[in-house]
């Protein structure tokens, strides 16, 4: 930071501290800003907020004053037109916000007419996808800020992210329970929070990101974004070769540097390369086999080393919570919202001091029972080497009763055959469903089914992902969908009929 910028940031920090400590009101601070500054950039404001940390100002205090900060600088702090290419991660966030704002306008129109459950369910299903937007920020963009020494933006914004997420989850629950008036009140609160968040992203977060984060880093972020997914938009294009004039060449694959180091290590120990076998605790495995084992484990694993840095997570298809390469090397405390950091710190402290060796949690979320287990990692001498986190969707396991001593495939095939050839084959749907009806046809008639079906089986979660649903909508029949969820076709049609009947009764 050069001397002139450093002086300006110090002035801004002094002004913010004076307001926080009660020595300047919002109006007094706003007038002082207009007298002393013609322009304040988003990164300068971010730097000033970061400096408040060094002066002992807590994150919670900064969070409580965020609205005041924007009011104080509203005349001199402007959201620039960033003119970004379609592949750029910041442009992707902007596109998602634009899609959300269109959905909010549609909701405004709905609020002026008679309440129709299916229409509001469709709105809420769309807005709930904003959690994908938030997850990408927390796993991709915030770590990039932290790599440049700025952890204040991620800590403060994460709190607002979680407030938005919680508000819409509460609204969705009220809608599902049929609490119409309470739902509408909660929906308004959630929308207010969402609009505040979008404004802060546009005015502060995105411009600051463009000032602090290099193009090469954004190219790496783009690669990781696909792992988490997107909110209400199609995936952005991949980045092409960047012009030499930008001084940002096309990056080599994220794993290439690691693979080069690994190749040298293997050669040092007389191995032919990545395909060479390595000694593990019991047996010998190739690197490919190790990676395949981790990818096919029925649980999610994450490893934090003794320095409290995230070193590894298992790349499974069934991941309970999103992860992306941006989390690797990140301080584990920055991977959690401010409200839960004290729990993380307590677990690590107890493990490090040898007072405890394990901790477990469980929660119910979106119709699933999630089990989380932490264990201390120690070497043969008992030295603390980190924490291993195991996470599992235990919904199916929790539902098991009695015993099953025989292979289940034959019984499943028998049930399917029974549905095709027995008396169940004569079942006639009261709503015209047939085993050959595509899931796209069903959802088109009953949009609210997309949020209800996952309550029948976790296998139906993909239906809430707009990209996955688009791919299967006109291909997957009810017969195929039924088998995926562990039902026969007639059982699923019967459940759909019962659900549709209940919706008709509610709307009448």
C-alpha cells in the first residue's frame, strides 16, 4: 500500500471508529465524508474495515454498523460498471442476482392477487436456490480474499449470508405447513435481507474483489465453481486463452503443480510414477486406487492439519454440504459462520490438549438426518496431527428395522415384476399418471412437487437442481423415477395421486 492510499485508509478508519464509538452520528459522518473525499472505492472501504480489527473492534460490532457505513458513504461510494466477460465468476454472481431480482418482481405481482399455493411454492423453490450462490461465495470467493490477507469481508458477509439463508428456510417451512399469513410476513422480512445483501455485493464486495483478486486467481475459481453449481442460470462458459496483453496466461490445471511434486517424490523412492504402489498401513495401493477409494466412500471426509489448515476433502458425488478446491489451505475458522466458530475452536482445543478424542453432532435438514463426527488425529507417539471430520446422510440407516440377512436384489426384482404382472398393474391413476409419464410432464402440471418429492426419498434431491432437472425432465419416466427412489411404479403413482388430491382440497 503506497503512502497516499495508506493515509486515506487511515482517515477512513478514524472516521468509522468515531462513528462506532458514538463520537459521530451517521449524518455528521456523512457530511464529513462529503467535505473530505470526492470518491471512495470499494477496496479502500474494505481496507478500512480490515484496519478496524487491529484497533480491537469486534466483527459483531462492524456487522451491526454495516447499514450505517453504506449511508455514510452513499454519495461517494458508487458501484462501477465492471464490464466482465461471461466466464468471469463475478459476472456469474451478477447474473444470478439479476435472475433472483426477476423472481422477486414476479412475486410482487403474485402478492397483488389471490394467494395460490402452487405459485408461491414455485417462487420459494427458486429463491431457495440462492443457497448455491451463497455456498460458492463462502467456498470460492471468500478464500480468495483471505489469501490476500483480508478476512474481515468474509466474516462480516458470511453473517449476512446466513441471515438470508435462515430467513428463507423459515419462510419455506411456514409455507409447507400452510401458515399463509405468517409465511407472507416472514417472506417480506427475508426479501428485505436479500435486497440488502445484493446491494452490498454490488456496491462493495464485487468491486473490491476486482481490485484485490488477480485474473489468474479468477481463472482458478472458475474451475472450482462448477463443483458447487449455479443459482437459476445455466453454467457459464469456460474461460478461453487470455490475451498476452492482460499479462494473465491461461492457467495450468489446478492439480498439475501437485502432480509434478508427487512425480519427483515417487521417483526419489524408486517408483515409476503416479501408477507406482505406495505402502499404506496395511497393504500397497497406487495413487489412482487411493483416490478411487476416497471418491466411493459412502461418507464425506475432511482433514484439518495441526496448524488448523484444511488439507483435504473427499470428492464424493453424494456430498452433504458443498466443497470446492478454494477451501484447500484455508484456516478452518474461516470455513464456518461467525456464530459457530467458537464451537470449532473448542473442539480443536480439547483435541490438541488431549482432553477429548471425539465429538459428534446430528441434525435434521430438508427431510434428511445428517450425522457429523469429529475425531482427533494423532501419530504413534500420541502427538496431535489434526482433525478428521466425517459426515453422512444417515436417513436410510436410521429408518432400518429388524434384520435383513438375505441379498435384497431378488426381492426388489420380485416386487417390480409383481407391479408389472399382478393386480397392481391394473391401478388407474385418478390424475392420469402412467408408468410412462415423464417427470417433466408431472412437474409442469404440479410445480410444487419438486420440493415435496425429496421428502419421499433423498434420491429425489436432484429434482430441485434446475440443471439436473432440465436434463432428465423429458427422459425420466415415473417408472424410472420410482425405481430410483426404491418404489414400484404403482406405489409412486398412488403417492402422487394422494398428494395431488390434498393440494386440490387446500386450494378449494
